[in-house]
C-alpha cells in the first residue's frame, strides 16, 4: 500500500469513528429534556458540518493526481487540524 493510500485509509477510519460518535450524540439528543435538546442539536449539527467538510476534503484527496498529491496533502493536513479541533470541541459539549 502506498503512503497515499495509507493516509487516505487512516483519514477514512477517523471519519468512520466520527460517524459512530455522531450516532451516540444523536441518541443523547433524543433522550434529552426539551431545553437541553436545543443545545445538543446545535452541537450535533456542528459535528456533522465538520464531518461533512472532512469527507469533502477526503474526496478531493482521492481525486488528486499523483503530481498534485504532495501539495494536496500539505493543505489537507492544515485543514484537518482545524476540522478535527472543531469536531472535538462540539463533541466535548456532550461529555
């Protein structure tokens, strides 16, 4: 497996993990009292936005040519740090 394939698989695995965490959050939203439910829903929506952004970045990386891969990876690393941080912030409000 090439470094590129390994990197993409690692990123996909993290997004899959986020999907599982989003499912757990959804269950908490469903069980919450009405006043807490509104805030939980906002946090859930934010987590989904971050996950969607990460998935879009992953699609772009998969489509990148070999020549563009290094530049793409560098840009993705920076974006991933921001996306990951925002996702973790949204998730922390559920703990």
